């Protein structure tokens, strides 16, 4: 574990809960963790130092110039409460990228072992829930947990229980490994329209954050995220219009006769 994570901060935490997130559909989970990191001004604790866990598929270009290739940055951050609270401190793990196939289980075990060394016994993640809603509807929050008692505790804060299904990637696997190791955990899934899985969905992230603020007794100002959600609605409108126009053009081209037409 020492080779996997480099500790860059020092702290003691009071009954911390781990919140972890990686990129996924609608960028729901990652947006939540990035928002909490900024809103709570979380402090650096440890960084993931093994570049072989990730794949860098290309390069970034700015003003015509190729930028230096850097491995994805992933790491732990912490936030300590001030004053009495029904819940403890927070440990955040933000993963910029999903690990390469074959490394997921090893990474999950290492992250949970590190978290446990700070007293974590409860793990929360987030994900997207594609459904038949449209992008102007409010996102409902679904929940699934590692045990019935925790599910009963959390379900009153959510709209639906995910009774059957699958949570892909590290946002799901981490909870399976946590259960295997005797830790409690839950995943909160924000609804997104099925046709926007590749588009960032701040509305779904905001819905999950509203639930987390109640569960974890956090005071969060979500106005900026709400404005972003309204802007995204208009962006999706433009995306759908462009997609419709492209489909019409393709249909028109498909119906046109091939090759030159000879008129007698």
C-alpha cells in the first residue's frame, strides 16, 4: 500500500465516512466529489502514485501545441467538522479515471485498507440511473446498500430502492469489496435521460448531493450547480436538434440515387 499511495498530509479523523467517485455515465459521481472537494475546501491527504493503473489514450492540444503527457491524478482528501454533529468527518477519494482492466480489485482493496487506517467503516459512492425521463424533469435518486439495515436507514431520503440491477466500474465494485471486508456501504444513483449518458448531467449530481446533505448533515450551497443544470438543459436541446438535422441529412442522402442520372 505504501507503494500505491503517497501520504502528503497528516490528520486524525473522527468516525469518518468515505465518499468515493470515478467517471461514469453523465459524470454524476465525479461531479459530486469535485463539488464537495471545492465546497468543503477539503485538504490533501494522499495521492495515487502508480501510473500503470491507468491508460493515457492521447494528448491534449492547446493553441496548436501538444501538451506534456501526464498520468491521471487520483487521491484522498479530508474534511473535519467544527462543532458537534450526529455524523463524523469525511474522507473523499476522487478518481480522475477508471483503472485499466485487471487492476480494479487491487485498487479497491488498497483504497479500503487506507481508509480503514483512518477509522472508516462506512463507504458511500454515487452513479447514474438511465431512465425514460426527459432532460427537463427532476432527477429522482435511487439507492442500494450492502445490508438491509442500512438500506432501511437511507431509503426514506431517496425516491426509489434499486432492487435489482448493476452498478458498473469502481463506483460499484468498491462497495462489493467493502461488503466482502465487513464494511457497510451504499450507492446513490441519480436519474438521467437514457439519451444523455455521454453528456455531463449536473441535475442528477445535484439531486444526489441534496440527499447526501441530509444523510451526512452537510450545509451545501447548490445555487451554482442549479444554474449549471439549467444551462445544460439548453445545451442538450441544441445537441438533440443537431442530431435530428444530421439524421435527416443522412436519410436524404440514402434516398438519393447513386451515380449520374441519364435523362433521354
